[in-house]
């Protein structure tokens, strides 16, 4: 498509004007605070909170005609948070999410949402039982975030940028549900996590390890004419999609995940093993180096050509508070994925049992942000730039550039963002007629993307 320069500038000007208007209006709104905690004593309490992220999106070639920009308002997230303690060492966490809210939120990937019904459904996001004994030893049971990389543990609300998930998904993000054919949802999986922190030589070292369900495949007949897979049944043709009854993991192998984070300067203080993409200078100088990953035998591919799934991630957060109280933040991440073989894509193209076909290869991203020390209205401006790259084993290289501006009113609790990005990270490819992301020969579709977004939580 020939790019309409006038349309591009109109969208950009509308985004900036909208952000300026919101900033001006915000300066006239009185402050109002209310307690969200019911406290019995120091060891017994319950708190209630909420979070929502809303956006306007304009995606090149995203209209129904395929030749113009899409123009959509969407709800990216709508969450309710419930936390509490029932004993000095025992607590709980229960969070909900508006699944399928992202249908009109426009993510630039050609995706229409999570398929939880035709509109929006509120469902369980986290359900965690917590045994927190001391700083060194803690255990969480239930449905929770898989501990691998900083981006996953930031979640959407604690990213330095509004749309932080631009590298390929891990298992629990890639799948669409739990149970047979699924491997989790929204980065969550069912399992148990151990974590703690020690302070060698005045530094701060946090460990996290977990055991999870991971990708599961149902039982039943999983053989095909002339082929044997799993030793169940005989000469039966079964077509199932997305690692279903004839998926790769029929032995119910578990998934293992873990992460080590070393803070060389000030300590990051977050609930549990969660992280943040920035602290807006409130934590002082931060230098955090981390390595993490996950592994599951038979966690990718098909019943006929199954393979292990693994990823290894290293990430870095550096934040410096300048003498004038300005804040420089630098995030970097490098990821290596091991997934299914080329033969699994062939199985998928023939519809032989479906394929849990994930990205295999390398991916990386860097971002630099600067938070101005001066307040404008009731907030501070934070311009940033970001680069994302990936090189798939079968799909080749892709990249994306992003320029944005955050208006930070109350840290992560109130923030307005506008950004523009360009690149070919989005788009899907096909292999023998099958529509698959990162399929052999896929190069991605170049897309320009504009957004204005609002994040609120309490």
C-alpha cells in the first residue's frame, strides 16, 4: 500500500492533541483518595483494587477494506484485585480479567483477541494461596505468573511502555486456555512457586523457581493411517487443532521455570516475585541483571513430531536519578527459544493432529526513557524510544521501531501514553495453506501503528 503521508500526520497530531487536552483537564481535577483495605489486625486484612487500560488505535491497512487505517477504541484490560492475609504467614491473592476485551483494542498483530466468547467475559486470572515465612523462604500455590523474564513479571500494568509485549510469546501467553490443548493464559499457569532473597556483600539476590502444568494433551485415539503416535488405537484419522487430544505431551510431562535477579545497587521492593519496568526514580539508582527460563519435555510440535520447548532469557534494568531529579531508564532483553522442528509445520499443514507450533529462534528488545523533573499540570512527561528484533529459525528476521511519550500522573496508577511504531513484527505467514505465525518463509507484514492510551489503577 502506498503510505498516505497526510493521514499519518493527521493521526499523529490528533494523538498529541488528545494527550495535551487530557493533561490540561487532569490539572483541574481535585484529588480524592479512599481506603481499599479492611484491616482486622496486622495479620488479618483484605484489600480490594481495580485496574483498567484503554486505548485508541490506528493500524495501517487495518480497515475492513484492507487499504486504509483502522480507527478503533478498545478496552485492553479491566481487572479486579483482591488480596489479603488470614494468618501471620498465610495469605491469598485473587484477580480477575476481562477476557476478550482486546477484540477492538488493536494490537497490530492481526489478532482479534482471546476467543472467550463473542464479546467480553470476566474470568479468573490469578488464584494464589501464599505461605510467606520469611525473606528467604516463600511458597505460592495455584494459578500464577510463570517466573521467567522481567516483561512477564511486570505484567501489562507495570511495563515502562504501554504495549510492552512485542517479542514472541512463551507457552502460557501463546496458548488460549488451560487443560488439554492449552498451556496457560495471560502468562499464567497452574503450579507451585518458591522464591526468596539474600544479600551477599551488600547486594540483593532473588531466586524464583516453579513447577507448572504446562502444555497438556488429552487421551484417546492418536494414530493415523500408516502412522503410529503414542501407541494408542490403530489406523484412526483424528484431526484436532492446537495440541488437542492428539497433541505432543500425552505423558503429562511437567514444566519447570526459574529466574535469578541480582540487584547491584539499590534493592527492588515488589510484592512476591513480581517486577517493574521502571520505578520513576522512587527506588533510587537501580542496576538489575537477571537470567531466567523454562523447559518442558514434549512441550511443542505434534503427536508425530514432538519436541521439547525451552527458552532462556537474560534481561537488564538500569535506572539513574540525575542531580536535577530527572530519571533515565534503560531496559534490555535477549531471549532464545527452542521449539518444534520443521516437520511439525508439515504435520500442521496436513492437519495431522494439529500443532502447538511456537516461535523458535532469538529475539531482543531495548528501550530508553527519560522522565523530566519538571511537572506540567499534575504530571511529568517521559519521552522514549524502543527497538525490537527477532530472527526465527524458519521465518527469518523482523524488526520494529517505536517512539512514544508518557504523561506520568501517579506512577503506574495514572498514566497517559501516545506512541507510533513501524516495522514487520506483526502479520502472519502460511505454510502449505496453513495460517501460522512464524511459519517457514514468513517475513511479516510491514505496518505503521498509532495509539493513544490511558492506564488507571487503584
